[in-house]
């Protein structure tokens, strides 16, 4: 079974810390995990484009709170990935 990299998208005003309790329970090496950084993005579409800039061709995507809305926008932009 091929394990795809996992991109975690935090919610508004959150960062990597929101995901840290989850890491021990994931069956993935830490190197296969990436936490999206919203940086200074102004809207959901810009945040989605930032996720896609660093994403490999195929990946798994999980969003928390506003991060889930970003994940839905990623799916809208590139459903084939």
C-alpha cells in the first residue's frame, strides 16, 4: 500500500501546535507530514494556492475549522489531485 504525504491545514489563529497531539497516533513517518502555513494570505483561495505550492502531485489533506474550508477550496481548484 502506498502512503501518500499528509497535509494538515490548521484553523484560524492556529499553527502546527494544534496538530501535535495527533502525531503519535498517525501511521506515517514525521517526514510524510506537512502543516500548511497560511502566512499573510488574505482569503481562502489564496490559502489554498499556498497549500498547493508546497504540495506533491498526490497527497492526503485534512483541515481543522477554517482549515477545512481551505481544504474544500483545494479540492475545488484541483479535484484530480
